[in-house]
C-alpha cells in the first residue's frame, strides 16, 4: 500500500501545483504590464549581483561608472532613463525625453546653482569656480548664466539641439565664485565662495531681472570668515535660510586656510540670528528639504578633495535629518551612498523622492533611500533643477541638457 499511497500523493500534489500555476498565471496576466518608454530601459539588479570577476579598487572606484552585463556605454546613453525599480515609472512618466541643448567644448560652463525663476520662466546657473579649464578661481570669478525655458521646450523632441537655445551671461560682478543658489523672497540668493584672503565668502541676493543689482545678505559669523559657502536653500516651513560651508575654495586654491569647522548653518533674516545646525561632515555640499520641510538632506562629498585628489574611504553619501518645529536638526541618518562620483546638488520632487547629481548623471531614490532609477549621462552632473511640472534642466559641466518627465519639483518658494 505504501507505493500506491505515495503515487496518489504525488498525483494529488501535481494536480494542486498545476491548478496553482494556472491560477497564478491567470492572475499575473490580469495585471497590466507597464510599457517601457522609448528613451528608457530596465536595469536588472540581479544580473550583476554576482560577476565573473570584480575589478580591484585601482580600476573600479568612485571615478568610474558601472556598465551592467550585456550593455555598453552607447546603449546606456541611447536610452538614458534607467529603471531600477517600478516606482521610477511614476517619476519618468510615459514619454520622458532628454535633449542636449548646449555644448561648450572644454569650458565647464554648466556646473551648479541651478535656479528656476517662474515669473520669466528662466533657468539660472553658474560656471565651475576653480576649474583649470575655465580659468576661474583666484584670478577670475566664474560666470552666472541663464536660458529661456520656452526655447528649450521647443526642441524637446530632438536628442541633440545644440545651438538652438541662447545661453545668456548675467552681469553680476559682486558675486565672486558663486556655487549654490535658491529662490529667495522674489529674488535669488547665491553662495559666493569668495576670492583670496580678503574677499570673503558670503550670501548675496540678486535681482533676477536687469540690471541684476545685488545686496549682501550675510558675510561673517561674529567677525570670522566662512570657509567656502557651497549651497543654500530655504525651508518651506519656517522660511529660514540654511546653507553649507565647506572647503572647496581652499581645496581649489582660491581661498585661504579654513578658520572654522565644516558645518550646516541657518540664518533668520528677521532677527539676523546665525547658528550652526549640524556638523561631523568631511565636506558638506548640497542641501535640500522634503516638500513639507520635515526632513533635511545634506550631501557629503568628502571622497573628492579637488586638486588634492580622492580618498575612496571618505563619504560619498547623503544624510537625512529630522527637522524639528523650532528649525533645529536631529536624528542624523545615512540615507544613500552613491556608486559613481559624488552626490553633489540634491533636490526633492513633490512626492518626496530624492535626486542628486552624481558621477554618471542624476540618480533618484525613493523616500526610504532605495535607488529607483537614474537619468544616465555617462558623465558627471554636479547639479540640476526642476522647472515646475515635468521639466528639468541638467548641468553636465560642458554639456547642458533639458529633460521632460512625469515628476514635478518641490514647492517654489518665492
């Protein structure tokens, strides 16, 4: 009887398995599959969980970018919206596009401080300060530039539209070696890194319309110079100004030896109060808030010391802080670690997803810190910015890109 019982058991199991399989297949087929947009591709994490060989750190490190098995650089750039998780479909929408709208050869004209100014629908940004190819830093300040978004929108159906968008220079000589910027009370506030020993690092407010007049907002802490102000943002909840102070002016040889810690600061323009809110960074860089202002995100680019080189054991990370009702920070958490380059500029969309300019383009994480996708350029993007709903300008040093996608930027604070 035992063999018969065993046979019956096997037969019953087979019938159940077939029924389950049919049911599962039927249910799966009833779930609509999401169509991959023309300029997007799915990247399978499991395809590179185990590689036949893993290159040593002298070959594969933060200065490189990873090419998954079966792909090459051209194929990654041909379909630049890389889907690592289904959540990214909602970010890119049904028909994302990426257009190269300007190229300057070797001059890193499209670097940082991207700010959308809605009243004129223009995007402002700056040239790389301290870059040898630009000749900026100690002897010459970098340029502030802008484009019209309407011109970029008109060529969004093309992959390469260089020469179609007019890149205009903004005449604001009082802003020395600007690096970060944000909307501020109907104007734009820049972090000026300064120049030499006596031209200090400061926050400077600029009128976005001609004649682009400027006003210094803050230039010291109890008579002491800031090191090299890097990025700035306004908290949407308390409307205070938060900014990072780092060492890149010194590391690029146009600012003196630092005189204070690398820190994140806050400034209350009503009372004039200035106070640090976070330290413990190697090189604090980009800063942003979640749409409701309850979280702060700060990038640490300590892995990269400019002309001094790289230390791959230092942070290439994004940290998240809880923002208390009184505006102070608490509960520091490691949010993300980038695989390529450094996480430089950082911004959130209206759903709280976090974007950062990295060594291979723009990387995107959901609010829990899971990488869900990339806008792959095959080169560094130090910064980028949303321009309202479904539009983004991406700064790629010598290249300027315009992207259309499904996501919207965080709240505009005028």
